[in-house]
């Protein structure tokens, strides 16, 4: 792809100034205002050769835009601790709010550009397929993503470096020198070209920029920004209008029948429960220490029917553990701020660090259950979530995280009994709400959604464990034993 870039293109600085003053500068500001008015978030990625003057170009662009709602990041400043987490964690946490523009001068492509990276953590490695999947989640989630690669010749690169050294004087020094292109231009040319070809997709195409003349680069980039934002705003507003007028119709082509096969008669005696509970909790505490020492993180996701016993199961897991190295994260419906972002955004903030355990009470699966049943999310969006969730959970698993998902299954009669028990017990009355009874009236719809969720997102790397939960004793022991078995298997593999 790089061979198609005309590095001989020239533009007089006076001509560029005239274009900016007469129209282009205004169009940049206008495009930004259009994105802000539409509530469309914009992400710009600026990759390219070192010393290709990207910072200068971004700075120039900001002169014609409102600096409010405009932030610039670089992945060269990601901390060592952040590098130990799943690769995209930092980028998920830095998604722009609606109407804002976030710019990356060095992005998630940073560590794919290298020939050899010093002290690279295993968890920082990423494939082109993973990058494509991440970008598709963003664009499918209605983020405007614009990618630029500034190409310069080896001669111009050296010339730009000397100019930077001269401009900054004694203050200049190479920063974040974890790799170098110097003396490796041909190797990096091949590597960059490979990267560009592998990640030039329909939803996130590359804009290849001629950078030997910085005025040409600015002109090409500014025009592409105006055109890209305006097209994205048009598509975004069309989608919003279609969403307003649409009526969701659920028509799953394949019907799943998983829950009907669950044996809810399973039970244990109180004496056996007490004996095994003590044994399992002691063993889990031992495994927590071993996993911490080996940097193995764990995600435990809990879903289930209302009054299914999630809280009791989580409590028995939590009381086994050293509180310094685990946390419980309860989730309910997204609040006003959380609804402004991609539905996965709020969960990425609680992805555990190496050696830690994170328990999620309700999860990202609300996308394909509550949001589906209550028609909060258009069909096209929640249907896409199955693949998005599988891809995300695979990334977590590939980053040395044990991922276990528990569905606590009870029958309708048992749920009714527990609801009434709560209503009749002043100490448990707070656990029952009108919302619980309203959800119960939609049991059949939820059952269909849960069956499809279990069928589409049960994977080797992030399995669903269906817990027979009519017996609370049995359910709690099964949860504990499942976690123990998974950690023992992971530790043995290490």
C-alpha cells in the first residue's frame, strides 16, 4: 500500500494558509460542531514513521477546532502495570463521550509496528485480527473512527529529526525508546505495509498520507477529517432516526433448548453442605495465593433468575478469599453517564490485574437479556453482541485470565416461593420489588433469551456453568468446586 503514496507531492505554505483561511479551517470547526450536535463520538488514530511531524499536524488541526472536548493520547505512555492487563483495557477506558474527539498519536498499533520491543509483556501482544475485531466493535457501536498513516522517505525522516533537534536544542532527547527505526527503514517499511494491508477494512480504512511535504500532509489530513466526520454524522443521524421509528421484532432463526434439560432435583444434606463448604473454602483460599504468586487473574460472572441465589453463592466465594486481592462488582441497569458509551465500556474498568479475582454480580450479558426483552436496544445491535462478547472474553482468556460464567437456574415455582418468603420477612423485604414481579410475568421471553445466550456464548475459554439452584446448598457447593477445579487446571498448566 505504501508504494501508492506520492512522496513527491508539493504544496506552497502560502497556498495552504489561503485554503485554511478561506474555507478548510472553517470546515474543520464546522465538522467538529456537527459531531458534537449529533452526539457522535470521534476517534482519530495517527500512526506513521517517527519524526513524521504528526504532533505538529495534530496541533495545527486543533487551532481550527474547539479544544474543549478534544483530547490527545499516546500509547507510549501506557504504564507497565497497564501493560500487564488485557491489551485493549486502556483504550476501552479512554473512549470519548458523545460529541467529543479523542486523538491517538500512537495507538493500539504501537506494539505491532516494532521489530523488537524491549521488555514486552506477554499480555501486550496483539494480532491484526484482534485489532480488526476491536475496531469493528467501535464502529458497529457508532463511533466515528478515522485512521491516518503518515508516510515519509528515509531521507526526509532524517531531515525532520535534525530539524527537531535544532528546534528543541539541549532539551531534546529520544523519549519512550522501546524500539528504533534508525538503520531499519527497509525492515520497518515491510512491517508497516503488512500492518496496513491487514487492517485496512471496510469499516475502518486507512488514509495514507504523503508526509515528505508537511503542508501536503496537513492538507490531505484536514480534508479527510472533514469528509470522514461529515459522512459519519450523516450515517449516525440516519441510524438514530431509524432507531426512533423502529419496532423490534425478535425472530431467532435457531431455537435453543438448554434450560429444560437441567435437573433441579439435585440436593445435599445440611451436614454434607457444612462439611464440604469448609473444605472447599479452605482450598479456594490456598489456590488464591498460588494464583496471585503466578500472576493468574480470575473473572467470575454471575447471572441467573431473580431470587436464584446469586448473592448467597457470591458471599460463600468472597468469605473464602483474602480481601486484598479480590473485589465484587454489582451491576444494575446503566445510568445516564454509562448509557453514553459502548455497552462494554463500564465493565472494562473492573477487569482484574494479574493475580486478582473479580466477581461480577450481573454482567455484560444484560445486552442480550434485559435490553433485548425490554426492547431497549434495537435487534441489530443486541444480536451483534454475541460475537462481540465472545471476542472480548477470548481476549481476556488469552491474557492469562480464568473466565467462568455461572447461570443459577431455578424453576418458576421455586422463584414464587422465594418471592413470597421475602415479602413475609421484614429482614428480607428489601430484596423484593415490583420490578421482580414484572420480570416474572415475562418468564417465557427471558427463558428464550437465556437459552440463546447460553447456546451462543458457551466457549472453551469462557464456559457457562449452569448451576442447579433449587437447592441453595447444592448451588453454593457447585460454584465453589467449579472455581477450584478451574484454578487447579490453570495452575497445573502453568
